[in-house]
């Protein structure tokens, strides 16, 4: 335009060399148009982007030169800002999507009025900046934000759930809502049979969910499970990999996304999301569902581990309950045998020895050594009989059967502690009604264990026992003023057996639906 021999279009005004050079130094597209949409000046960026690459569009109508239109730009392309700027006299800025050389791009267009010395608008400066990259980045950020928000929503919904079906049901409902899916289901992979089958479904017929079973590599879901890669189909009814097309047709399934549910690189299931309209889902949906699939795979694995742990806990509780019951039965058997056989035999021995001493005295036997030996033997038999009685009470106090738990606890505490100089205060409230036998036995055994610990370890002078029962619960509280111990150090049963008593107490209480807590401070009792 400014060099020697430059050609000018009709009505083109010769710009100054300095103005053209200044315009060419601008990196973005810059042009000057008049009120008739005719280009008065265009910088090198405009010339490079015009339909006739390298040629100057100056003198041409902007909508013809830049957009190959026969009229000013308007909807649905975009609304040309020229009339607005001419009418308002104010600058205008907007971002528009335009089609250039076979691809869409986003342009930030800013237009300023150029005025003469009298203030009249003579032309308009149009500055165009390609913001396609920024818009794509913004779209990616929004997409990631949407994915994170969806994952957060699903995470919050299933947080704290340990029931696999409930977890999958909430997750599937959330996914269908997010991607506007009409039909969906989650198939889990059986680790033993290596078969996929529906665990949860929405919108499928009962026949579909019950009969649709496939091995790894079979059908679309089987292929996803085999490769660990998602499959997006605009119309699954046209895909030869689909199995049971009759069921797909019966449910009206067209658009389909099949996503692997993975833990690290291991597939544990497949999630199918479908629509009754072909081409419903796109790449963005696949990206979102893949993120959800990775999260769900981990959630499935964690829930399964929790279920296994819970079942193991149930088995442990059942075995422990069986062991404690067997122990209690064995205690009763031994106590009964001691009472029926051993105790009676010792009693008979004691009476026989007493009779022998009496006969020796009647017959005038003066062997003092023999008489003294008989008396010592008789005394030892009496002692053994008393010890047998104490042992029977340890194993199965007769008071527990005859007078009930409260009297049995009170009597046991007095006989055990007061005999050793430890004062005992006991208070029982709300104990008129009988409790279930397993609860009474548990409370007695806990009291028995605690009293034994006071006797052996506490160096206490005083102990209190309080039992308060209502319609809803029983609370047993046992306290001593002894030396105490550090409960925090007692975290397991040691090889020496230390801690076994407290562990057994807690487990006994747990088995009958209660809880047991031990508090102690050094020098301040337990």
C-alpha cells in the first residue's frame, strides 16, 4: 500500500507510511473500517488471515473479505458491532465464535470509534485477538471442575456406607443424573468364575439384568473388562460386538458408554450408561465417567474388604461366644463333679477321721503320736474341703442360681476382699426384675474379674460396687482406691498372659450388646 507502484482499490485513501508500519507492528489483527463496512486499513496479521492470503483487503467490504458473506455479519454467526458503535459512540468488546478455513475459532473483538477534530465519527478501529487457546483452556478447567464436583458429590453420597449394594445404587443414580442417561447398570466381575453380571441396574428389564451374563472378552462389557479401556458407541444396536441384541432392542438402548471400574490396573467391574437416543454421549462424558470409574473401583474394593472384615468379625464373635459358653458349661460341670464327688468324699474322709479319733479315745489308746497324726490329717481334710467349696464358688457360685446375681456379687466381694482387709461398699438399684441369664452371668464374671484384680494388684483399702438397672440398660461400676496403672500401655494380651483378664471382660460384655471401659490413674485407683 505504501511502497512504489502499490495499487489502490476504489475509494482507498492513501495512509501514511508511518501509520501502516505502526499497524503492522501490532501482533493481533487490526483494521480500520468506515460506516459502510469498507476496510480502510489492514495490518499484516489481517492480510495473513484473509481469504486471499498475502493480498491486502483494503478497499473491500469487511464481511466479504474476511467472512465471505454478502451482507453484514449477524446471527447465527455473530452480531456485528459496527452499528452499535456508530449509534452509541462508545467502544464495544465481545468474544465471538467464527469459522475460518475449515475450523472454528474464538476471537475477542474490540471496536473503537475514530473521531475528527469536531468529534464526528469518521471510521472505526477494529482489533481482533485469537483467544481460541484461552477458551479451550477455560473449557478444560470448567470440565475438570465439573468432574471434581461430580466426584465430590458421589464421594459425599457414599461416604461412610459399607453396604456394597447401597453404595453402587447411589453412585449409579448420581451418574445417570449427571450425564442425562436414561438407562444404566453396574456389572461386577466374579473373581472365581471370571463372569460379569449385573449387581445394580436402572431402567433395564428384569429379564435383561438377570440373563445378561458374559465372560471376559465377550460382548462390549466383556471387552471393556478385558482391555481396561472405555467404549463409546453412538448406536449400540449397529455394533456387531453386542450380545443379546434382542434384549437391547427390547429396552430401546441406542447410545452407550461402557466404562471399566478399576483398582490400580485391575478391573473389578464395568459400568454401562445408555440412552434411548443415538449419539447422546460424547468425549467429555467418557472423560468424566472414567474418573468416576476409577473412584468407584476403589470404593468397591474397600467395601468388599469391609464386608470380609465384618464377616470375619462375626465369625470371631460366634467362635468367642461358643468358647465362653463352653467355658461356662465346663465350669458348671467341674463344679457339679466337685460337689457331687470330691466334696462328698472329703466330707466322708473328715467324718471318718473324726470317728477314728473318738474311737481311739474311747478305747483308751494312749499313742499320742498316732492321735496327733490323726488330728493333723483330719485338720488337713477340713482345709481341703473348705478349699473345694471356695473353688466351687469360683467356678459356679451357688448363690447365682439360688439367690440371683446381686446377692452373688455382693457375697463374692465380701468373702474375697473383706477377708483380706479391704472394705467393700455395695449398692444395687432397680434390680427387682430378673435379667436374661447370659447377661447375669456376664455381669457376675466381670465383677468376679474386677474383684480378683483388686485383690491381686491394687493394694487398695476400699472398694465400691454399684449396679444400676433400668428398663433400657444395666450399668455396673466397680472402683478401688489402690495404686492404679497405665491403661495406655495395655494394648494387647502379652505372652505372660498380662491383659487377658481385661480383654476377656470387654469381649464378654460386647457379646451381650454392652460396652466395657477401664479408667485408671497411677496413685489414684482404678
